[in-house]
């Protein structure tokens, strides 16, 4: 994380540009709760803005718990915690802002430089334990203490995201028996769905310290289910830990929560073990945090709007009236090619229309004559109908001939106009914009009977 490009990623198209009163300058990362962005206060101090993902924000239970946890987190003000300075649990989506810590996470620091020295792990353990003292003093249990939630800054570690995991607990996304937290750093009672307490965070503290000393999770890698099984049913192998850490971590990793030491006892043990090295903390933290990166400046002006996309138009010939008939000019049947076909044909309406909301109403009409289509029963279903000499403008089907859209020119000449009227009535009754209340009047007017 020595490169600014690695620490601060540019905003993507789906990222917001502002959250509350904060203008976002870069993306810091993402996790199970949501995305984290860099912003600045009005005075120019950098802050980390976490925006909750929409799946959680839509859960009313999460919102209530999130509001309670935010209210409690406002009271946490310690030397080794990232102070919560602003939040809006009622926003869409909810968000919170904490002071930005200019340093990598413990996971990134170990991946970059390898396992920490014994002295550095003692300093780290003391700092995290002091942060837990303040967090527990506010009535909050972290529930998700892990290396990625510990930021080794140049003046000591900072614990972040304390108490937020509780807001996710018992929501619609975890009500089926899922557990909240990261499997590799859970306590046995947490992995088995038992009661979570301050001792749960002490167990996670020991796992985090072991990760810093070994460079890998204490209970090994693999699927989460397998790791949880080992946490619940087996004792960890502490043989590879430094001597001064082995005894302390063994006490923190006992299965019974009541037998684990308190955070204040952990701090006292670390100070006693450090002894004459107690004044070397600043050098240790600078070594762990590594070179500082340059924080992007505040965003003073919003990004310019995107350039409008060019619109391609068809030239209109001279003399054409804008807004009149479509181009090219309409043919004899109101269409450019003399029939309801071609590229300028009007689209057909959906078959399920407002006029047939109470069932598909189809109207059959029978007429007789001496013509070729005499005695043929036909049905009008279209959205036009009755054009010209019996030509249909929609799905008018001649059952006798299997044709489409043509029912005239075949009946008794003396009754052709009546046939057109019935054809038009059938079409009008099937129009998408027809009012169902007009159906009885239309049937009586045109003599249409419902089959």
C-alpha cells in the first residue's frame, strides 16, 4: 500500500458523487456491509464514509439496530479507535463517517512485510486491548474484530467498525441460522450461535495477534464451515508462537468465556512484558505502517455533466409539415405503403388490453349472401378495422378462407355497409383505449352480440 493508486481507487460509474454533505474523492474499498469512500470535512480533514449496501438498507430490523449502534458509537472516543463523526441511519442508503486513518490494514501490512516481530505484536495487542476497553465501556461488543478492522497508523493501531456487525444480526439475511462475523476469527460461542459478550472480542483479539505473529490464521485456511468446526471442537496449535506471546494467547483462547482475561488485564500483561522497550512504540508503528501515502485533496467542484449523446435524425423534405403525417407521405389507407405494413407501420397493441380487463371479449358476426364468402362466420380482433371496402386493419381473420385482414368483397352487396359497420364495431370494442363502460352501448348501437 505504498502506492497512492493502490490506496485510493477512482470512483466508478455506479458510485455516488456525494453522500450527505460530503463530496466523495476516491474509493477506499468494499466489504460485507457496503463500500467505503474518501471524503473531507468542511475544514479539509479526511474522513472515511461507509455506505451500507442496499440489501441491508431495505431491512427495517437492520435500520433500527443500525440507528442504535450509531448512537452508541458516538460515545466511543479513545486513542486507539477511529472516532465516528457523522452518520445518517435514515438516509437511503444509510451511511456513517469516521476519521480517516492514513495507513494500511493489518492484513495488508502483514502481506507486504511478513509476520511482525515479537515486540511489535506485544505493542499491537496492547493497543487493540486498550481500544476494546473503551468500546466495551460504551456497552458495545465489536463482534467482528479481525486484522482487516485494525489499521496500524504511525502513532498506534486504530480499531474500526466496532458494533456495526450487530446491526446485521437477526435481520432477514441472517434469520436462517447464519452467523455474523468472519469465520477465521470467531469465538466458539459465536460460531455455535451462542451468547456473544465482551469475552468474544478477547478471543478474536488473540486470533488477530496470532495472525500478526504467524502471517496466517491460527485455525488454518479453508472453507468457513471447516474453520468453524475446528474452532468449536479443537484446540489451536500455539507451538509456533513466540514464548512471551504463547502464555497470554493461550489464556485468551480458552473455550469458556468466563475464564478469559479482560482487556485491561491484557494491557497490563503487555506493558509488563515490554518493560524497557516501552518507549520504542513510535519506531515500531512507523515500521509497520510503512511510508505514508498522499491523500487526494478535497473535491471543490462537482464533476461536469456527461456530454449529451448525438441524435441522428432523418431529413424532412421541403414543404413537409412538422408533426403531421409520418414521412414518407401516407398512402390510400393511411400508411406509407398503402397497407398497415412496412417500416412505418404502427405497432400493434398488447393482446391483453384495458378493454378486456374482465376477460377476453371477442365478438363474432355472421352474415349470409350469394358471394364466395356467404355464410362465413368471422371475428374482428384488431385495433383498427372497417377501412375501405371491408378491409381489416388488424387481426381480422376469415375462418372460411384462412386469410388475414380481408373480409369484404364477398358478401351480399346490399349489406356490405352493414358488414363494415359490424367490422368497425368489433375493432372499436378491442381498442386498447376503449372504456369498459362503453361496451354495452357499442354492442347495442352496432348489433354486436357476445358469443
